[in-house]
C-alpha cells in the first residue's frame, strides 16, 4: 500500500531519523445490543437495503421452513419483527445484489435439496417475483460478480454432490439461461469471487471438503475460467473469506476447517496461494467474515463455531505477522455470522445466528479507536496530509484538539509540528 510521504525539503532533515511505523493493538470489546427471533435457524445472514429505507435490513435464509426472514429497522437503530418470503426448498446460502439492473437489491439462494437457485426480485421494497435456475446436486454456496464484463451481475454456485461449479451468466432480461460447468474436485463446499492475480478480472476460490484443499480458478473475462490450481489446507474446509491481511495490495484467503477446528491463512503471491499460518478456531467452524473490527487499518476475522458457545475473533497484528485470538462468549452455538456497522459509529458490529434454534444476537462493537499520535486527519497514517493541516493552521487559536491541535492547548504551534515529525511515517495498527 503506497502512501504520500513527500515533505518540503526544508523539513526533510528534521525527520530523516524519525520515520517509524507503529503497531497499536487493542482487544475487541462487544456488548449485546439486541436479540432477535426467527421461526427456525438461519443458515446464512446478510445485511442490505431491501425495503427502500435508509437503514439496512437483516436477511436470513431458513432451511427448515424454506423462507427468507427479513428484519426491518425501527427508529432507534434496532430491528423490527421479521417478514417472511418463499425461498424454495432447503435454502442453504444467499447473495444479495441488483440482479435485474433496476437499482434495487434482489436475492439469490441455493436450494440444496432441489439442485437449483431461487432468485427473488425486489419490487416496491419487498420480494415480489421469482425465477428458478437449475444447477448441480446439493448446492451449498453461491457468489456473484460480473464474469464476462458486460455490466451485469452473474452467479456461481458450488454443487457439493455433483463435484461441480455452475457459472450462470446474466442477460438483458435477467433470465440466467447461459450456464457452464467447471470441474470441482471432490466436495466443493464454499466459494467466493475476487481478483487474485491483479489482472482486473474476477477469479473463483472454492474449498474442497473431501480433498482438504482450495481451488483457484482464474477468470478470462468472457465467462470462462482456466483449470483450477489447488492449495492444501486442513481437514474438511467449510468456509472461506478473502482479505488483504498482509496489506500488500492483493487479497489473501482465510479458510475455516470444520473437522480440525482450525483456520488456515493462505498468502497471495501474485495470484498463487501458499500456506501462511494456521490457528485454532474452536469446535466446528462454520462461517467466516472479514472486517477491520478495531479500526487499525488491517482486516480482522470473525468465525462462527457451530460446536461451541462462542465466536472466535482474530485481531490482525502487524499486517498479518500474527493473529491474536479472542473468544466472544454466546449463550448458543453460532451457525452464521455477518459484520456490519449498524449504528453508524464507524466500526463493524456483529450479528450471529444460532445453529439449533431461531435466535439471532446483535453485538455492538465498543472497541476503542486506536491511539495514533500525529494523525491529524484520523486516517491511521502520519504523512504529508497531517503536516499540511498543522502548517495551514499555524499560529491559529482553535478549539482544543481540533484543526491539527495535537497538544490540545488551543494553539497550533511547535508542539503540534514536533508531534507530526516525531511520528512521521507511522502506520497505526500495521507495520
């Protein structure tokens, strides 16, 4: 990650010996904000705006009842009682995206017992019409992206029993009739899309449950993909997430392995994945999400452990040099987790659903923001932007702590300049 660190020549000598990087870690702090209830356990959670209101909805797919449960928002930032919509038999996974190009978010679910995808389209803030797309046997995961660069959102699903991946291309009428099949080893379970090799085209990463590997399919930009490249992980990989854990500009992978109770990190080296490190995650990790939970500039992890009454949170320290595990106790075993800033305070909150009943808990993120001396503009870097803030306000009387007043004495002066210079090049939370 490049940063602007150029400075006026007259100040260059002053900071020649002061260019240091800082890593500031803080343990996560969460408190229970709200508990919700659906008619049956939610296998997958998503947060998106469906009903046209400013605040986002919470969506859960309910395999036991064949429904989507949609929770609206109330005036205090909480959620209302759910409204239910048909989702087809045994819905197992879900994506939310504008699938018909009308500007509204729609939803697509895999139906594991029916070998199909059910697409529901949003009209007037609710799910109105639907479309069925036949795919392979027992689909367990779904992702979306523009695979042929036509500006439309396409779909891809992992078919566990067929040992295949189905790529479904969108068209002008959102019919999703153009399908292709990719060979997928033995037990494709969870997949996602990202540009792993930096060529501007979407690729696919898919876990192989029975061969304990991750397959990377490089996209060609026309809806087709090269044969996969495998990377070995641990026993029974069930969930996968992408994040730039080492802050080098390309997406790495974190893979949750159910039988071994671990999370495997794969480092991206120009599109080639290699084993990086492995950490204990807890009993039966079932879902994994990536977000900067402590606002220190690097991505952290949240893992739902369906065999334990806790979430496993991993704080990324020193740009992936280590992952510090913190257990977040729950009163039930979590199946799915989603991370989103629900209260608008700048950090991601946690929503987790139970593996055994319809309970869903909302946990508010109260982790303190990192202390970053010299960072006037709160971007977690100390650079020329911070220097310019101090210099442009030089000598002014201001409200303490504002406009570059790092010393909080109400005047922009030499103390503030020295704070910027002595921390020049600092990267709070990363190395």
